[in-house]
């Protein structure tokens, strides 16, 4: 007898609640039942047709409980275990949760063997049982970006973007880079700027990414060691990259945390010119 669960499915340009078949996991596969699932800007871009990711069910940020396991699943992922999921396999692009593999916006999610076997399903302490645990994935992305920047001896961090990633970055920078680091946070919206000024993050200088923002970047000395984190939707990456390269005079290292879109040739030109 078939079992079914409900899911939020992209269908004919809309999102509808549909019944999906619930397959039993085998071998290293397991099934999780999401508790909280976030909706990030990447998901919104997919919903708007700005990305061609094929998964009919979105959702890559969240926490869940193990609901059923295959016979080879390790003991630390027993039934009922609270877990989070790394949505991106480090070496196999065939697993991108919520992008090319059905995501967390459903009652049951079958996690394939490669993700379980390679450690992408991670047990959590019960202290993480809250809605804020959906921020574990974007926070991990920020931490990894800072790890890549850690050998730059940065004295100034410039963050483009006033979404979740940008706000996490300015709050995490002192712990992950250098205590007392100068932070310049360039915003794209008045609403984001107002939020930052209401909920201040240390000594971060918050400003709109306009003429005032470029003037602030230009004020950095040629001796400054600048790390730039571009945490915008990928269709805004190129404009922010051009701004950073044009106005920052110090020694600069850039992390394109927000990705990029059809701009490799233009990027090569910018770096070489």
C-alpha cells in the first residue's frame, strides 16, 4: 500500500500543496521529517524563474528529525535524531539539496546514500531545536568564506549586501578574522539600512551602496589590507565587484559568496585591466 506525504511543489508557475509518494529508504538512505525550513533569496530567485535549478521542491536551510533509516545507516543517525543537512556535496554536484535534489519544503525528505555516507547529515544537540537553527547553513557559508580570507591579515572588511548573509557576516567577523577589525557594510535598500541602525553590530559603518558608499570605500588608504565579501544575489555580483575594484585602493581579496551569473569573460577583463 502506497504511503503519501504533503509537499510544496512548483507546478505550472505556481507553488501548490501536493501529495507525494513516500518511498522507504534503502541501504545508506534515510528519510527526515523537517521541523523548520527557511526560505532564502536563492529560493525566491528560483520561484521567480531567475535560476534554472530543476528541483520541484525547494528548501536547503533547516533542521529535521530522522524518520526512517536504511539498514546501513550509522548508529549516530538513529530514528528520532535531530539533524541538520549540508545542502552541497563537496565533490559531487549531483547532490544540491533543494536545487537538483528535492528539498525540505515537504513533510518527508528522502536523503540519498551519497549524502548520508559522506557526512552531509549531521546530528545536533537538542539546544538547536528552534527556528533560529535554520541559520546554521548560511552561518556555515559565512564561516567558510572567512576561512578562505583568514591568511590575508585583514584590517578592513567590506560587506556588500543587506540580507541574512550580510548581517551574519558583520556579526561574525571579529571572531573569525581579527578583533577590532574595521567593517564597512554597504546596503542596497533603505529598509536594510534602517534595520542595521536599529540593531547595531559593533562598530560596523553602515551606509547605502551609492555615492556615499563609494566615497567611504575611496577613503581607505593604499596601505589597507581589505577583504571584500559580496553577499548579494548573483545578478548583483558584477556591479558590486566593479565598485570594489574601482574604488578600493588597498591590497584587496574578494570572496563572491553570492555567486555569479554569466559574467566570466567580463570578470577576466576586470581583473586583467
